[in-house]
């Protein structure tokens, strides 16, 4: 039962990260912050967040739904 909740939770987390991959709301926006376009900063922040989430996933839930008793 808990395995199902964890699998659904990780699916939701990764779906949200995928949905936030491309900042559609920043298209056509020419704002610059600290010498770089804001959309580029979005990607820098997104990559840092994805690295953190994947690290947590790899340490806590690797093999979830694949290995018995993971």
C-alpha cells in the first residue's frame, strides 16, 4: 500500500518537473537579470531543482515499482 503511494507521489513530482521544463510564460520576454536573460536563469534554477530531486529519488526510492521490497 505504501509502495503505491510512493510510486504515485514520485510520478506526480516528475510530471510537475517535466511540465516546468519549458517556461512558456517567459517566451517573448526580453528581461535581463545579472547579465543573462531571465529564461536562462529559469533553466539554471530548474536544473538545480531537478538534480536535487533526482538525488533524493536515487537515495530513497530507486527501484520503486521494479524491485521487490525496495
